[in-house]
C-alpha cells in the first residue's frame, strides 16, 4: 500500500521573515482552511515570526504575537522577560552575505530558532536541506527524507491559487494574469500567460521594489521624530514598547479608505501606547507634547501622506511592466499590504480601464499558503 493512502490531512506552511501562517485540508473534507487562531489572537491569517526565550535561550516562553507585542508596562512594573525577542532568524537561510544577516544572541544558533518556531506551530541546493533538517528536528516529519514534506516557491503557490480563483469566480482558468504581491518589504510582480487554448505558459517573477508595510512604517517613524526628536527615537525605535506603538498604528491606518467622507480624526495617545516616552523626550519636544497631553492628531492629510509614497511606487512598478507591451486580462492584488483599502482604491482608479478585472482574493494575506495547500492536496489527496 502506498504511503499516500495513509495521509489524513495536508498542511502548507508559509515560513516568512516577519510573519508566518499555515493552511490545511482534510482528506475527508475538501474545504481549504487557512488558520486564524494563534496565541492571544483570533482572526489574523498570520502571526509574528518571533520567539521569546528564557535567560539561557534554552526554552521558548512565548512565540508569535505574544513574544513581539506585549502591551508595555508602566514604569515601576516588573518586566515580563529579561531577553529581547528573537526575530528575522529565518533570513539566515538566505543567500545574503553573513555580514548582512541579522545578529542573533551568541548562545542561540539560527537552526535552533527555526526548529523551535516550527515546533511551536505544531499543526494536527542548501537552504532547503537546512529547512528540511529543522522540520525533521521539530518532529513534523518522521523521516528526514520523507516525501510528505514538499517545497513550492512563493510565485508558484501564488499563481496556483489565482488560477483557482479564476475557476471559481470567472468560470475559467484561461486568463493571462499579472499578480502584484504586496508583502512586508517588497512588491513582486508575477505573470502567467497561456500559449495555447489549454496550456499554461511559464510562471515568471518580474522586477520588484522596496515598499509596502516597511515603507509606510518608515514614514511614520519620520513623523514620530518630528514630534519626539532624533535622540529619543534612537533610544525608543527598537524597544518593545515601540513595537507595540507600530502595532497600534497599523490598526488605525489600515482602516483608512482614502475617502474624506468616511474619515474620522484619530488621536494617537503616546503616553498610553508607549509609557516610557516621557523619560526620553526632552527640551522643546517635551514641552510641545506636554501641551498636547502626549497626543498626536492623525488627520486625513497626514495618514494619506504616509501611504502615498509607497502606493506611488507600486503604481509606477505595475505601469512600467504594462508599458512593455504585454497584455493581461486580470490583475491580482495579494499579500499583507493588499488589505489596505486605500491601496486597492488607488490601484483600481489607475488600472480599471486597462484590464478586464482587478481582483483582491478572499484572504489576500493567505494566498501563498493557500496555494501551497492546494498544490499539496492535488499531489496527495
């Protein structure tokens, strides 16, 4: 009997530098499920790729969101942990020079961090070998060479899910399409074209650009420097409390639609989200913030200005590709940044007359992991 007949469930894991997620499908039930239940979170399709260790970096105390964005304690409260959260450890699998890879604590090897994180997820060439080794050490597969662990690239997984969307919502998969994968750091363009009636052409990854989440974050940091001063920001920028500030910031801004009619002024209470700020802001900056009761007003114009540089770069990237002369029927927007209502609005205004449709799939943040699960289900179920 083939080992394939023993498979009860197929699981696809997207192991990202900043966020990770997984999807699964049972053999007895073909419904594809993207996980949305994480420690201290219900709803998000991904959680932070972050670990919080004990003092000797032997045991994991927290993982995911709780390890990264604990609500800051007021001064005088006992700290929850003595170590800084460990993050970006999976970049040690990349081909970037060692000098550019993010530093890890001296007593923690990146393979242990990867293994520990994969173990915590725990759902009922060189880099691939290392990742297989970590998956094996995390006891997610029984044998090192197990065929039950398969790898698929992001562009192949994204393309596979978009083909499925075309079949479900348009009644055909024979449309040539362009995918703008708007992730945490970059926008990558993925194309898929049909050469003949039923033959799908090559999936190709096109040029990318550094924008999206991190670009908006950098603009917000500039805004905070304007209110707090450079010296205070140097101290606070990499602190746990500043990470919580950024979490709160994205909660506010990602509801921004770009329509003045439905906008409400938001008062960002710095003292509430970052209590230690009062210890580091000095001089005229402190005087102004005290006068404003440590509150920054985020009005329509301000929030729009934070998003516009990143969105303009995305538009230029897509326009530059379309100006090469290739024709596409559908433009898909996927990735974390595609959940921005303002980004989707701007893209539709810019490209609606150039294509048959502009589609944001259900759960755009989970497109890659869902595509990987669909790939695996076709192989094993």
